[in-house]
C-alpha cells in the first residue's frame, strides 16, 4: 500500500487501494469519489476527461505554468491552465500581494469595502455603454442574477440561449423537453434531473449564427425577456450576427445579455464584444476577471440594471473585498502587460508547435477556437483513444496536455513553449508510428477518456 | 467639497456632493447608488438599516472588532460583526496565514486541491450521520444546490420552507402568490419580481413550531421533494418540533434539509442540530464556516447526495483552495478555543450590559434570538426612531450598534465589553431622558432607519 502519512497525514486510504492505484493522486481520487458525488466540483476537472487511470488528479503546488503533483512529479501545464481562469499563471505575485493586503486589512466587515465602488468605476470606464454593476463570486450565479434582472426589467419569463451558461435551473431547463437541446452548446448530455418540470419551455436554444431562427422566435413569441449568448466561442465572434441579434432585441424590447465568463478579459481587457462594435444591455464576467480568486461581475445599462432594485438579490460573501482587489489588480496588469496581444502570440506559437509536429509526423490536424483558446483534433478513426494516449505520453515528457490548450502569460517564461514543442514533436512522431501499425492499444495504460457528462 | 484625493485617489465625487454629505463614507455611498443598484451587495449592509445619513458606510481597515472608517474614525463593532460571518473577529491572523499559504502555493489549478477532500473528511467526522459533501462559495448558491439534489433524488418538485434561505428563484417564488408569504421568515417585503410565474405554488412556507400544518401538507400533497428549514432562529432550536419534522419527512420520503448558514459553527463546532438529537438528510453551511473567506458546504447522506451525479452542478471557482483552507483553519480554531462556549458567555455579557443600562434608565427591554445572536427591543411607541438615535449616539461614543448584537471572539479583547457597557449606559440614560421629554426629534440628525426591503 502507498504511504500517504507524510504528504497527507489526515488521509485514510481504502483497504484495497494499492491494488488499483498507480499514484497518490489516483488514490486520493478514489477516496474523493466516496466523499464527493462526481469526485470534483468542476466537471472539467475530472480525471475521466483526460487519461482516467494515470492523470495526477491533485496538486501540491502550482506556480506560473508549472504544477507539482502529490507524488513530486513536475509538469508544464499546456491544458486550459486552471480551466481558463488563470491567464497570468498560477500564484501570480501581484494578485497574491493585492489579496494579502485585503486579508490583513480585514476583507469582510459590517461596513462596505470602497474597492467595490472602485471596481464599478473601472468597469464602467472600460465599457462606456454600461453604467452600473452587480457582483457575485461565480459565473453561474452571476448569470442567474442577470436572468433575474432581465425578467424583472421586462416582466416576461422566457429566455433564448446560445452557448454555455452554467448549471442553474433557468439554463438546464432547456434540456427538459429533450436532453439533446443543449448539445452543441459546449457540453453534451447535460441531464436536467432536479430542475422543476414547470420550467419546461421557458429556455430556448438557438445556434450561433442562425439569425433567421432568432428572428422568427422573437416575432412569434412575445413572452421573451432576454437573449443570453456567448458573443464568441469556437469560431471567434461574428460581427454581422451580433449586430443582427442586437437589432432584433432592440426591436422587440428584449434584453440582450452577453456571457463573457470565458471570452472576457482574455484577448481584450474587458468584454471581447468591445471589438465587435455591438454593445449588449448586460454583460457577465466570471472566472477570467480575477486570476483564480472567486469573483464575478455583471455590468449593464442603468435602465435595465435599476430593475435589480425591484427584486431581492443579496448575499454576504459577495461583499468581501479580496474578489474586487484581485479583479482591480488583474485589470491593471492586463493593461500594463498588453496581455491580450501576448495571449494571441502565445496561441499562435502553440498552434505552430502542434502543426509542425503533425506535419513532420504525417498527421492531419484541424484547429478550433480562437488563438488564445486553441483546441485541435487529429484525423483518426478513434481520436478519443489517440488523444488519451497523447495525454499519457505528454505526461511522461513532463507536460500536461489534452485537445484544449489555452494561452497563458506564464507560457512565455523559462522556455516553456520550446519544451512544449520538443515534447509534442517527439510524442506525435511516436503516436503516428503506433497508429500506422495499429498499436495504440499496446501502449495505452489507461481507459480511454470520455467527453460527455455522466455518472462516474 | 470634501477632499477625496488622498484616501480615494480614483474617486470622482459628484458636483453637488458637499451639500449633502457629512463624511467621506456618506459621499461614497451616494456615488455607489449611481453605480450599484441598491448601493450594496448585501441587503444587511445598507446605511438605511442603521442611521441613514450618518452611518460610516465604508471602512478602510478592520481588525478584531475594531473598524476604522474612511474619515479615520475608530469604532468597536457591536452590531452583527460582518453580518454574522466573522466570529473570530476581522483579519484573524491564523485564517490569513492559512489563506496566504494557498495563494503562494497556487489556489486554483488544472488539477484539484487535496484540501477539498480533507475538508470533506473533517465534515463527515463532525457529523457522523453524513457521508458526502459538495461545496459552493455562498450560502444562497449552496441552498440552490441542496434543492436541486433533493428534487433529483425524489423526482418531485415542491418545497416546504421555514426560515430565510437566500435570494434564488426557488425561495422567492414563495412570494409569487402573495408578497407577504415570506414575512415572518427573517425579512419582510421580499419582492419576487423577475421570478418566473411558472414557479408559483412550488414553494410553501410553514411557521416554525407548526407541526400540524406541516403534517397536513405532507399528507395532502405527494409532490413535495423537501422540507428546508433553519433548525434554530429567533428562539433557539425546538427539540420536539425538529423530531416531529424528522418523523414526518421520513414517513413521506421527503428530504429534510437544515439550513445552518447562520446557526452552524457558532455555539457548536458543526451544525447546531447536533445538539438537538435530530439529523437531517442534507445540511447547508455558509458564511459561518470560514470567517470571511467565500466558502459554503453541503453535507448529506450518501443515498441523497448521490443524486448529484444524475444532474449537472459545476462551477470553476468552487474548486479554488482558499475557501477549504479557511474552513479547515476555522474549524481547528473553533475547537481549540472552545469558541461555542466563549460566544455564549460573550452573549450573556452583552445582554447583561443592555439589561443593566435599561434598568438604570428605567427602560423596558425584551430580548430575542440565542445568546450568541442577541437582538433586543425597548418598549417605546416609536422604537425605530429611538433605535436610530441609539445608533447615532453610540457612534459618537465610538461603538457601532443596532438592535442586533452578535457575539464575537474579539469582543473578549482589550476591554471591548467594558467599553460597550460604559457607552450603552451613558447613551440609554440620555435616550430615556429625551424620550421622557418627547425630545427624540431634537437630537436625531438623520432620517429614521427602515427594516424592510425596498428601493433606495
């Protein structure tokens, strides 16, 4: 049996654990399954999405884009780097320092923190179309607040969605009619069990770019409160589509909400919609605004946001100050580093590393997403199996990698991109060889990854 | 005009501000009203609930139970001390240190933090009836997850509530039939604008102690998924009622959820239900579990919690590690200090200070709440006006005070309780005199406080 006593003195491994686990991280993951339904609190952090039986699962330390796992292995992170949240890299010194200052000064109090007003001023300055803000601590909760405000402002109930907007009832209810309604909006197979069936029909999905369906819906149904959408997802933003959506929403007095939980404060310091020339009525920011510290913000026009006064939206932990402190410091640093440009350049180099490795191995690759949010797939009859092997073999080269590789500021440190190129060239070269000999199974030491939601 | 340039260099006061504001805090509050609908992110932090025109509103620093406002005034906090969240006092050194350790080690990563498993073990150890956990970052969001799991587990929709459970649709929908349904459950006048009318009838309030109504409801309606209640609120917990609720829920296969966002980890290290002898199926913890760092936890039996696997509940910021680190440190310190007993003793001294001051001034006082969550009212034909004057005059004595005075560990430091006694004796003595001469209006320098929710 593995000895956990030093690294995890509180940990009690299961009796038969040595039989099934290859590492402390895997052992702890088995224990987590007994204590936490689904093992992790974010779907995207499940080992089953990477290389189920060899993925390190847990970390002891993370700095920049380097991660040390529980067994002392050191990896460069070329996956989504904190599922897209930490664009400056892990344990950024400036964010840590800003947060520590708040902790020492008292981050929660009977009175309010001036930082929440300061951040409100900053967000309004970055988005001149908006005048007011509300905060939360997760993107999903922020989206629920946006929906509440849109419904309160219009007195209507229905919502048209386009994209991924979290776990809350209002969103998942789109799958009550058929569990496939949300397929194609990032995650497949989202089960709406526990969402009251009374909500069926209130949330209607529309495909990105399908202006005709949107027009028809808005013309036919006069109970639509809002259109909520990710302005940019797999193919970047579509200027023409966004302006069509804007026009239709204005025509029918429907609130237009952009969800920039993923796209905001990445290529652009603010919502990426600022580049598109289309302003929404409300815009949601989440994980990208504070480099790993819980924070979310909703900005909007005064006329829509004032509806928040007519409904009860209130929570104690929205009023602590490390969230605003981290966001203010992050925004300052985003501007100082010209982070948007850096992330695009890093994305180009990541794509170039992948493309070059594929070219020299005779593999055919296609890219998706924006440069800063690169995903790729290689043409093969069993891509999930090949991808799992890719993750397993990259781990052996000291790199965490999957089919999504999000740009990070810390990828520019200490030759990380060069190491990535070396590793991926070697790994894809060998994978091409195994594939040509139909030998993938011979080298795979784990079950194949899954990608859709389900019981584990 | 006030000079904000030094203390708030980013702040642009309104042109006519000097006319209406008595302090920097009040000035900033006016500005906040233009930027944030409702000015604050927690209803309980509005100046309108204390002494609208003189309340300091914002703070620069807070340590223990001492607060420095933006104008450099120093106060002892004898209100709810962080609206009940910071029982160890502000900027607790051990919590700060545990959080700082996580920041430096990287608090969010592509991999998971072992601390979330460690906290799960600890919560299960403290509550032997429970086997599994889920986390969030606010009590309100945690309650929504509990409701989702209860509905998924039973396949039913309706919820019986008893107490205050936050701002989400499932809860506020109780007021769709009549806006008075939730009156008596902590907050009055909660407007459900923006909650879809389709949810009407799904959430049914029952009064604490009213076992007969609960029985009738559960017998008549077979679509009830859960009873969610605060096991202890204004009068402490009622052993008999809780065991009756437990029995009825078990009989009808209804999930029993205790919401211990306010009562948990205060008098008892864990849910206060552990003292009552009644175990729920799920139990919610929120602001009291981490002394001011965003964190919330749901514990429950394996059979109910496993339903979380059949529905999608996922958020990035639930996976960062400062929340679990703060909770683990807080629980350790709660046990080490025997905090529950200390808070009860402090509460007795606070009540004693109030009672003694009232006795010597000839005022008649009644107490409500548990010792650690004391509230009081003085018999007077215009108690809101008298209370507002009390707050105003206590401020002049260097004490923040209202009709709720929650016990805090830091109240035991540096003679804080003695200073409270001196201040309250002086203030209530003078208030009794003003009241006897019908002169309250002559000394009141602010509008009278409100207590119910509404537009500001």
